């Protein structure tokens, strides 16, 4: 028994020791090691599979529920007619060539042909290709002469031809579709059985004046139907495909995409009698022969089309494909052809990474130099410290400095009457020398902090760039389901409630409570962005409340600071702006994105400046001033009314709004990469009154506290009278319930947004009341949420590139095929990076924005001077 207890005690100690060792520093070291392993893993994947993201689109994938197809490692864009039209027009503009697509095969290839036509032009009716006297199609005559009348059936001929059935989708004919407006031609060559003539067709297409950009071929079902499982027919099929491969290998145009579509499975229970010989076993045999014959040729096997078919139901006859399957197939083709040309945010399949700009190269070079210097310093310090340990007999640095100072003093000794006399000035020079050395040490220490911080920041930005500006790591589309959203939300709140403790402060919205609020809001927003929940209007509107809450707290916090006698100095102004914007500015430079792309930081920075101007501009108002002169209350009320009036005027006149915010040089802060200000207008107008709500609430709260209407100086309830407390709680519940009911009944985002700006205060103040009216609830807070709240800004900005992907339009994939594990890993790295950036910012703030206002003005001037070349390059002046 004693041995068992001893063993248990040792295990307990080892567990506690492990927990003690897992601090923030070790967590970050583990994150670095994890990133290193992931770099190696993805490097091996790239070496084995290549860097072409089209491979993932055309070979692998999975369904993400509700029949949403997810290609392997890349994002697929959902094409509509306008997207397709723009793609073909842009192709003509960029290359000077018409787009030419060719479909070759049997009835299932014909289905795909018509599905593609419907996407491009829902009303399209292709022309039927004529046949000669022997019944052979004249489609080859249209390859170089698409408008050759003799090769196209007239309406009269179509009526007389028994093979031309209605609808045309059932006809055993070739078709051609020409659209001069889009510079587009799409042809279908009816070839149910592939033989030498098909190989000749491929050869003719490759040697024609207008080589097809896309060729989709597929056949086999007719061979199976007529063979009754004959091995001879199977061998002939394989030989014909080898002829096809040989013809394709002689194509001079290496940019053309040639796809072989594997034969899809059938539903034997739905097949009619003539097709009963079509079995999935025989189909698999024929597909195997196709894989063998076409391996290493110009034809790329389109495996993912078969995977889509396997995961969905077939058509009503058991042979042909259902409309949802065809839609997925056509979307894949459009993504393959158009993503490189269109640069869709949510389409990374078959798309090359964007090239680095000169500004990005310069920025990374500077950060790399800082990283190199910092690494050299660290290595030197490590070597120096080891050397000193080995030679302990050496004097310390302080001793050496004292010896040098003594030598200097001795030089000032003169001989007078045979006696040594020390010149008095020697002591002054000694003090001056010590002061100079201390100053030099201080400058050296500050420089080391700056260079080290920038070096770390450069390393972090390199990871950002690798994740979201290259194809090294994978990306996937977002997928929403109620389960995907609510399960992580529930898990996060369970953790938050578990880690709770009592705060030292009893005030309403004390620091611990506001950090907690920011923390859980940020975590919910992260889950909202990850799952693509913006399509659900109630959730979308609740997220709008969370953003409004952050602005509300900004107004409340800064008004409280000024009201309680806080200084409105320039150093504090720029310190706050520096903390808010350091990470965002560096990311803008490194990721080649405009400032407005990270809308939250411009929004918070702008409204902070507004609060600063309103409260700092004379006449200044504070609690002390109001105590001395009650008339000062009128000043703050006038300021509030003026601010609300100015906001309303700007909102009522969008032209006036644009006139102000499109003035150079600050125009660059408010426009997107397409030089549009609509995004800023939308964000600004959506929460235009939130900052005012926070300031007014802060003013009312502080005065209610002053006049004894509420008491938060103790751990007791905020309101002493039970009836009043009950009515206030009831009103808060009605406020929360009323806004929730509004979000559920509102079915149109623009209308919801319009009303939101007027109702945003209702759920926010209701929450504050419920959170603070009861004393025990007010003084307790979640340390888990509060910890995240302190790095909430860094989490919000970091998610753009190292948690999400493609500028928040997709999801970063570090561990493919394991979505839950991938989220855990990316979240862990994001949190470590956010905390490190928060630490770096804290180190740089006192150095970049000193307390001395003269040095602050100097540094600000130097900063803007450094931005002048960038501003000139971007046309800001």
C-alpha cells in the first residue's frame, strides 16, 4: 500500500511539474516546433504531388454535408452567369483569343455540354451539325470555320431528320454554340464509341488554327452495352485509348487542358432492359483500362467527377447524371478555366499565387535585416555568457568600468611642491563619463529591443505570407451548419464558465469584466467567421451587436478616462493609435492589402479620434470642473448633440460623406483595393451611433454614481430596493428578447442593417444591466475570457491570414482530411502569434511614442516622412 501511495504521489508531482512547465514561453516554443513540422510535412506533399492546385480540383475531394463539394486543398468558387461571361470577356482581353471548348463522347458527356451551356447562357440553343450522305457528321469542318453554313442543319433539315429529337439534349448529333459577344465557342462531338476516327479528330483539333483551350472526353458505356463483357471489346477499347493518347501528345499548344472523364456508376435497379448489361463492375474495368492507357499522356484523368457522382443519386433512368451532379461538374470546369483569369477571393483552385510587389520585398528585407542582427546579438550574448562562466576569475564589466574611470582620474593628478594634487575637474569629468556611458547603454538597450521586436515581427509576417500569399499550405471553403457553429460556441462557453474567479474591483464594467466581454465576443466572432455563419441573418445581426459593443466600450472607456481627470496629451493619443495600428500597418505592407481590408481597426481608430476631439477640444469637461461649475454640464450635452448631429448629416448625404473621406492624402485609408469607398461607408454607417451610446451611457453612469442613485463601491447589489431591481432586470430581459425577436423576424439584411444602428444600444445596455445589477455576479469574472480579451485585437487581425485563408474567404488547412484537428492546431498557433504580437507591441510603445511630447512629435514626423515614398507610389498626392 505504501508503495502504491508513493507511486501515486510521484505521478501527481510529475503531472504538476508538467503543468508548471507549460507556460506562455514554452507554449510559443511548442508552436514554433509545430510550424516547423508542418513545413516539413507540406514540403513532402508538394514534392510528391507537385504545386499545381488543379490536381486537387480534378483528382480528390469530399462532401461537406448538404452536398457541398470541397476539392482537396483548394477553394472552389460558385459561378453564376455573370461570372462566366466576365471570364470569357477577360480571356479575350488578356490573350486576344476566343475561348474554345470541345466536348467529345457519349450521352453523358452531352449532358455536361448542355449543363455548361446553361451556365453561360440559360436560353442558349446550339446549332445541330449536319451529316453527309453516309450519315457521318460534318463537325470536323466547323473546327476552323465555325460559321460554315453547309455543315449546319437548317430548321427544315432538322424536322426531317429522325435523329434530331426534342429536346436537343436527347439527339445523337454533334452541336456547336457560337457567342461572338463573349468570344466563345463550345462544340460537342458525338462519339459514343472511340476508335481511329476519334484519334484523328483529336489530332485535327491539335493542328487546327484555333486549338481548343479545354477538351472534355469520355466514353465506354456503348462499348459495354454491345460487348456482353467480352474481353476482346475491352482490349480494343484500351488500344483505341492509346491511339487517343498518342494523338494528344502531339498537340503543340501546351496550355490546353485535356480531361478524360471516367465512366460514372449506374443504378442497376433503374436501368431499362437494353441497358441491363451495364454493371458497375464492368464500368470499373473499363475505367481501369483508361487509367492505364492514358497515364503519362496529355490527357489528365478527371477523377473527382466520379467521386461526386458516387456521393449523389443518379438520374431517373439509372444511367444519366442528375442535375446536382452536372452542376458540380460544370462548376469544376469553370473553376479550372477561369480562376487564374478572374482572381476570385474564394477561388484558389488552378490559380497561381500573386507576385510580390516592390514594397513587400523592401518591407521583408528590412525585417530580415532586423532578424539577422537580432540573431547575431543573441548568439554573441550566449557565447559571451558561456565564456564568462568559464573564466570566473575575470573581473566583471562593472569592475572594468571602474578601473577605466580611476585611470582617467589619475591622469588629472599633478605634482605641486613634491606632493600629488588631484584636479577638481577630474571628478566632474568622471561623473560626465559615467553619465555618457549610461546614456550609450540606454540607447544600445533600446535599439536592441527595437531590432529584436522587429525581427520577431518579420518572422511572424513570413508565416503570414506563407499561409495566405502562396499555395504552400492548403485552403478550403467555409461550410456552415448549425452543428458546426453551436458545438464550438458551447464548448468555449463551458471553458469560460469553468475558469472563473473573483475580481478585486466592484465597479460597473471594471477592467476584468470588460476584458472578459471582449474575450468571449472575440471567440464567438472567430467561430462565426470560420463557419461562414453570415448567411444566417439572426446570427449575422447578433455579430453586428458584438461589433457595436466593442465601439460602445471604446466610447464608455475613453469618456470615463477624461471625465475622471485623464490627460488629453499628444503622447497618450499616439500611444493608443500605435497600439491599435502597429500590427495592421505591418500586415498591410507585408500582405499587399489596403488599410480598409482590416475594417475593424480603421473603424475603432477613427471613432477613438472622434472621441478624443470631442472631449479634448475646449471647453474641456470633467468631474472636477462640473463640481466647481454646474454650468459645465451644458457643455458636455452640447458636445454630444453636436456629434450626433454631425454624424446624422454625414449619413443623410452620401455625396458629402464621399467628399470628405475621398480627400487626398487620407483617401488611401478609406478605400479598398478597387478604389471604392462603399465598404467604409457600410461599416461606418452600420455603427455610426454606437460610440455615442457608449459615451452617453458612461456620462449617465458616472453621474448616477456621483449622486448616489447606484452604489457599486461594495460587493452588494447595484440597486438596494428589491422592486426597482426587479423592474430593471425585467426591462433588460425584455430588451434582449425584443432585439432577438427582431433578428429572427427580419429577413432582409439591408433592412436589418438600417434598423440596427438605432437599436444597437438596447441589447448592449440590457446585457450590462444583467451582468452588473447583482453584486455576486458583478464581482466574478471569467479569467479564461479575460485572457483572450487582452489580445482580442491581435486575434481579430491575425485570423485574416493564419486561421482563415484568402483574406477571410476560406479556411487555412494545415492538417488535411482532419477538420477538427486542423482547427485545434491553427487555433493554437493563432493564439500564440497573437500573444507574441501583443507583447511586441507593448515593448515598442514606450520607445516609438515616448512620454515626452517633443520626442513623440519627432517620431511621428519621422514615421510620416517614411510613408511619403509609399504615398507617392500609391498616388496619394
